[in-house]
C-alpha cells in the first residue's frame, strides 16, 4: 500500500511527521491518514492526490510512481450492466409495416409533383433565390496563412494540483509549486481541473483570465469558454 511506502521512507530519513506537516502546510491528521491508508479520514480525492504528490516529492520518491500505486489500490469502478431487449416477430412486422407507410405516401406525392411540373410551361415557373449574409465569428489566434496554436500559461502562487486535457485527447496531471510556471499549447482547446483555484494565475493566449476562485476551491475550467 502507498501509506507503508511513505512511512518507511520517512522513517529512513529520520523525519518527524509534524515537521513535515508544517513544511507542506498539510494537516498532520491527513498525513497520518495517508501513512495508514485511512481513506475515510481523508478529504476529496483531488486533495489526496495533491497531498501524495507533495509528500512524495519531499521524501525524494518518484511522485508519478506513488500516485500510480495509490490509483491501483483503489476499488475498480462498477461495470455498467448491458441489457439485451428482444423484439417479438409480431412487433417487427408492425414496425416494418409502419415504416413503409410514410415512404409510400412520399413516393405518391413526388410522382404527382413531377407530373404537374412536367406539363407546366417553363414561363410560368418562377424560381426565387434568397441570399443571406452569414456573419461568422473568427476565433482568437486563427491565422489563415498558417496554423496558430492556442497557448496556456499557468503560474503558481500556492501548491496546486492540476489536470490538463488538451484537444480532448492528451491528459496530464501535476503538482505545481509556488514560483513555478507551466506552459503548453493545443490546436483548439484546453479542459482544466484545478484543485486550488486561488493558488494559480492562468494566462490564455497571453491574456490573464482573472481570479478563478478561493484558496482550496476545486473548479473545472474550459478554454476557450463554451468552446468558442
């Protein structure tokens, strides 16, 4: 279990758990619960992951390996049950019948219309064309000459756990410390899950998007907003 790995490493280094609590600004009871794998006395999972990453880094352990060990120890998500519905032959025949009724009506209407227009003089037939002006909204950072990527820059004020998904495909998790800066690019969009909304500043295409929330608040953020 991940708790035993953390405890053994701490004891090897001769570090006191309360001193670590002061250094990381994480409650002593939470660190103790981590070492004892006492999940019921821990906060939401997003905080647990942030604590594990901070604790592992302080002890000189590989944060990704510790997080993977934790994830593997969690119970698997329940598999959705598949229900097979069998349609009786009678219902199939009725469905087949009702499916062809509107098609038959449509074919009759097409034949009648074709007959009318076939015998109607061309001079009496008028075709009206309507032209509409369509105004398109040009997304920010679009260059018709060459591809321009969306850019994201994150500056940490407080320790903050992040999950960033680029273009709905590439996902990465990290713990960013005060003073650190993270930059990345995407073709179209970013989706962020932020474990400490008051702990970071986010710049999208070079523009500061402003206050995200309070310290300790967990939020989700899509950039550009509403996919526009």
